[in-house]
C-alpha cells in the first residue's frame, strides 16, 4: 500500500512540474515595475524595457535610444550600480478587482560616483491579464519634458 501511494505521489509531482514549466509566471505590478527599472538601470538595454510600457511610452523610450538618455530625460535620474525595491504600492487585499495602481520604487546606487538614494513613481494599468506601465509620474519640483 505504501509503495502504491509513494509511486502515485511521485507521478503526480512530476505532472505538476510540467504544468509549472509550461505556464508563465503570474505577472504582478511589482514584477513589471522592477523588470522595467532593471532593464534601464542595470541591463542598460532600452529594448528589454519596451514590453512593459504602453505604445505611447514605447515611442518615447525608442526616441532616446540608449538607457542613459532614458534615465536622464524620461526618469530624471542618472544612476549606476542600482539596487531597487518596491517602496510603496497603492493596492490592497482586493488586488484582483483593481485595474490601476501607483508604485513607488526605491533606488539605491551611485549618482556621479557618490552613494545616492532616490525614488520614482510609476502608474500601471491592467490590460487583459497583463500589467503595463502607462506613466512615469513627475517628481515634485521636477518639470517634465
């Protein structure tokens, strides 16, 4: 009897592993935001950031071509060796009923060769089952453009 249960459990576990491998990891606003910033600040590859933004924002990013220009002109913060974390998100327990969120990302790294801590705010919207960045919210005291 024990052998039957063990074999059945083993086969079931192998079957679950295949399902997990085939399916995509669920996308969250946090993962989209961190992947976007990772592409711009650490990978320094604008093309890797494009899947996370709206077509309008995609045009802006493509206009600047290189990550350092996107950092400077779109995000208003040039940094290197950046560690990022979610500082705040305006979403609650009822996440599945929300289709728009604002996320603040805390960034720690080097600015002009000196240690620097700053944050940036993004607004995301759910389109179907996918989260997409719709706006980089200008920081107080910073004129966008």
